[in-house]
């Protein structure tokens, strides 16, 4: 790789040709602050927080978009630079709702952090007349508070470039500019898919998930209720970040311990129902292949993807697996099988899910999600909400002992664990489908071709004489690309996994937020997924159909995969929606 030689603050630096000043400075262990910049997502040089001095330049330049040249001399910490950054920040603060103590992002707000770092001691210096915005809380999963918006446009870029949904943008001009939907519609009235990716890139508290923790606290305090919690596969790989643990630390044992101390009657693992999903999904796939069913079959675990398909590709709903998501399947099993086994009336049960996904808040309210006659899942909270509960309860998370999930719904295979990473559902399904089709045990369980964070991955596997063509997609813009190719006859597959969030559930819209200084230079999805693959590799059971509690569930209650009872409890239907 060709290198360019420059000087930063008098230090000789060699950086790859094509690098920006921001990237080159990072190589020299110099962190230049940013607000609007997100690598490969929002590179517009708009906020001017990242300005630096370049020898010979007529003015300060935005380091996030300014390329380096041979012999360039750069200064990142001169009085001119620091004063410019501070003044820019003061101007941004002049139109910002500064009620920081009650803000959900207090302590993790990038604007707040910069104010401390740049020594802003009079945030009101440029105060004047401001616009007052109504909070949009129409959506099931989140709210938008434009009084805290700094017009960085990260959310707009994420919604447009990465997710391909484009339901928000800049309205009006000049001082009246705000970020909103067309015609100022509430998010609930648009084609928003509830993915929450806008939340995790927002540098302030302008966007946040709806906090449902009060409902959980109320349920836990009600002695008449049997309160059960389930945790998604990806949560164990991310929750630790909320307690300053290293990215990618597996905190499964401490998570279970914390949930018991919060007062839940049972702590179950959504890995179990991920295995259950594979049993039903693999059976459905085999049936479609053998009986000329609709192909390609597309996975249905990601509620953001499902809503996207309902809005933008309603003609492909028959391609979707009819399986409920693992969250909903476990809720259904808890309020039927578990309730009968332990003689508990489902009306007296509260099922709480801890999910990496804000779209799960929308999913629990969908039709046909009530196998027991009551909602499969009553309350869905994010990783961030669980962390707030643990902190509020005064639990010292890092000091907790490691504990195990409760049985019979607390054991998941390695195949269930890797659901949290893009490609994990496909790999888990292949482990079971291949063995069911061939009647032989696999010698090698790792399907490496479907692993990794690449947006679209393809592979072909010869199974019992049939070349099975599969694809794995994460991020909805990538889904749009692939589906358009299929509809145009350019691509042909048998089985497709689609995850709404780039990188899969480990990078879900409900996961811990990380500042741009981390997001721009760290592969969060890879580090988090590594913890899941490690757990899979070291597990006793690595195939869904080998899970003894799954076998028991079918033997005692459901009959066999794909049975009428299984369909009644574990499968669902979809709705054609318009584009707004």
C-alpha cells in the first residue's frame, strides 16, 4: 500500500494514500473530536468540530473529509483550532435543550463529553430565540425530541444509506431546519421499520427507545404475577459495555445473576427458542424443497426486516418463513407448555424479553402473537434498559457471581447462540437441515462462508445431490439490492437469511451506544460476534436438534416439527402495508 509522509504537531507520520487527516491522526494516537462524522455513513464535514490547521491553507479545514498530501504539516491543538472548536460547540449548545440531568443520554452524550473536553464554561453565551418542537412519541419503539437535535444528520444518513428506508430528512431551511418525516408525519404513520439504527448513531438524547422499565418494575412488585424473563443470544456479548467492560466480553453468567437479583421468578434463554425456530424453519425449508414450495425461503427472525418486507416487498411475503421469531416462540411456549407443566394460569404470567432490537417493541403488538389467548410477550426491553434497571437497583454487576439459566427453557445449543451474529441463523439452519436431508452426521459444523460482517454473502452447498444456493444479508439497503436482483432474474437462491441491522443482532438498535471515536475505528459487530462463536465452539451441544430440552418439548407437547399444534403455537402470518 502506497504511503504518504506528513507531519502532525511536529511529529513525522506515514499514513496510507487516500487517508483523511482524521484517519492519519488516529494512527498517531491523536483523537480529533467529531460530531457529524461516521465513517462510510455520514462524511459531510458539516459540524466543524473536527477542524485543524494546515500550513499554507487559507482557513481551518475539516479533518474528516480533507485528504492528506505528501509533506503536509498539520496542527490539531493550536489556540486557533481549540478556540474555533469551542466557539462552534457554544453555538450548537445555544439551540440545544440543556436539561442534561434528566436526559437518557446523560453520561454517554457526545455533546456533553465534548463540552467537558473543550472547557465550555458558559453554554449560554450565544443564547437567543429558539424553536420549540413537540416530541414525536407516536411509534411503538422510540421517540424523537428535536429540541435536543444538533442537525448532525447521522440519523438521516443511517436511515437512507445503510437501511434504505429514508423516512426522515431535513425539513425547512435556515434557522427553521429540523429533522423529521415528510409533512411532519409521526413516525408511526410512515414506513419506519422500527430498527432503531438511528438511535445508536445519535450523539445526543434527541432519539431514544421508549423506556418500558417502569412496567417491568411494577410487574416485579406484584405478588400475584409470575414474572419470567428471557434474554436474546446477543445480549451476553454486549451488556458488559454498559459497565465499562471490554467490547466483546461474554457476561452470560453475571447477566443471569443480575436478573435473579432484580426479582424475576425464572430466567430463561432465548437461545432455547432459537433452537426451536431452527427445528420449525428447517422442517419448513425441507418441505418447500421437496414439494415445490415457494423459493427462495427467507428467514423471519428479524422484525425490522419483516416490517420492511411488508412495506416495500409485499409481493414476496409468501417467500417468508411462517415461523415466529425466537422471542415470540419462547413467549408462546412459556404461556402454554411451561404454564401447564407447572400449573400456572397464563393470565397471571408476565413475560419480559431483553432484546438487542427496538423493533421487538413493535413485534409484541402484532396480530397472531397470542398462542395462549394472552400476548406471547408482554414487555420487551433493550440492552440499554436492562442496564439502567441493574444500575437503579444498586447491583454491582462486575462483582456478581456467574449463574446458570433456569430449566427447562434455559438451555440453548451453540447453533442458538450464534443467532446473534449475521449468518448465524443460516449456519444453524444448515447444521440441522443437512443432517435431516442426508440422514448422516456432519463431520464439520462450521459453515465459514456465511460468517463475517460483509453485507451480502453467498454460498453453495451440495446436500444429498442438490446444490443448495444460500445468501446472507444484513442491513436493509443490502436486502433491497439482493431482492431487486432476485426479482430481475439476476440471482437465484433456495434459502436466504436477512437481518435488519448491519452485522446482525450484535449491532441491533437496542444495543449499547458507542461514541463516534469508537464506532469510526472499531469493528463492533466482529468483536461482539466473536464472543458468540467462542461460546458455540466450546458448547456441549452445537446443533439445535441435539438439544435435549427441545427433544423433550416435542415428545411431551408439540409432537413433531411442523405438526398442527406446532403451527398453531409457533407460526404466524404477515400483512401487506403501504409505503408512506
